């Protein structure tokens, strides 16, 4: 869902990315939990909560996808020959 090429240190303590690897893999929804209004990021396939989306990220998108570390499964990138 996210590529390490878009990962950066947001100083938030959460794994942060400025873009998903493919927009079709995620969906945004409004999260009203804890008396706040935020954009939640969920899996487009199963609806599992992945984290939150903020508009204070770096260029080129200006977005910060703040993703729960338990949602991440690191896989080695395979380069086609």
C-alpha cells in the first residue's frame, strides 16, 4: 500500500508517507472518534483502519499519511530484469 520511496521522518513518532503506492489500495473516510474530525485511511479491500491523513506533509503532495505500524508488512522490492 505504501512504498519506502515515499516514507519520510515526520517527527510524529508514526511511520509517515507522502503518497500511497497505488490510490486504488486505500480509501479515505471521516473519523469522528475522540471528539475530533480527521480523515482516516482504510484498506479499500477489507475496510481495515490503517491510519490517518493530514495536509501538513512534504512536497510533492503536501500530504502526510500517518500509518499504524501494525498495518505495515515490509516486502523486498523485486526489480524486473
